[in-house]
C-alpha cells in the first residue's frame, strides 16, 4: 500500500473535489487464467482492449498512453531484447537509448528507453518494461509520452506507471 500513497496524494491535489465522484478505478487485465496486471488509473482515463489483446490506457488529452500485455514465449528470459526490438521497430536507431534492469512485482527484466518517430513525423518518448513471468510469458508495460505533455500530467502518468503490479495466475 505504501507505494500507492504518492498516487493518492497527487490525485487529491490535481483532481477537483466533488462529492461522490470517483477519482480512481482499479483495472485487472487479462481476466483469464494468465498472470494479470493490476493498476490504479484516474477515473477519467480511457481504457480499451486492442485487437492483439493488450490493455490500452490514455489520459484525457491522449498525451500519456500505456499498453499492458502478455506474450507467450518458450524462453522468456532470452527473448526480452528481441521483443523490445520488435515493439520499438519505429524507434530511431539504435532501437533504444538505454537498457537497465527493472522489475514488476518481483519479476525481473529490463526497462528500455527510446525515442519513437511515427510515419507522420511525430516523435514521442517511450519507456518499455519487459519482464519474464515464469517459464512461459513475458509481461510488457509501455509508457508513451507526447512532447505536448504537461508536467502535472507526466507526474500522474509516472505514478500510474509505478503502480502497475502483476498478480499470479488464477
């Protein structure tokens, strides 16, 4: 609970006080027998499942977006860098600017940081955490930040990014 205290404090400062208005909602994804992501997001953020089965989250201005997903792998620990290259295919060369150890709920892997340029010329900052989950899965948590992102929205997005947890298989 302690890591979530800064999220609650920031939401209290940023969100207008409204009696009976939900400020946070908890999301679990996927709802199956796989390991599941759990995160707290502001109530006004959008959430949807894309055609690949990833949970997509975005703030109201769409200047901070997330993608949470699980990928099957026969050797998840060995596949992290190749999956990062694939996910960051539109990134400027090299495929990432930094690669450092990271974890989600005790599952270890790497955090990749990159600048990604889309076909329309827009360049965004991407942070991608990939961790091996057991012997069969890789969990992917991506944060994309637009250059138009306001500072308070970035702080909130980073708190949400830090709140992402993995729950064991059900």
